[in-house]
C-alpha cells in the first residue's frame, strides 16, 4: 500500500472514530438527562413517602395516647 493510500485509510478511520465518539457522547448525554429526571422523580417520591410516614406516626402517637388514657 502506498503512503498516500495509507493516509487516506487512516483519515477515514479517524473520521469514523470521531463520528462514533460523537454519537456515543450524544447517547450518554441523553442517558444522563433521563437519569437526572428519574432521580428528581425518585427524590419527590421519597419526600412524599416521608410526609406520609410522619402523618402515620402522628396518628399512631394519638392512638397510643388515647389507649393510655383509656387504661
């Protein structure tokens, strides 16, 4: 293979590698955005569950207090 052909082949390979890398970066950025959205949603779910737990604990405390008064 001549030097010029080798350079052309190397240039094509480099261009393909660059394109592949750019595509992978784009896919990763999309995945990161999806994961950030999911993390936000999960954080909101946790906050909601914590609020529910506090409300349930308050209700349990009230019921225990009423049982103590009745005893």
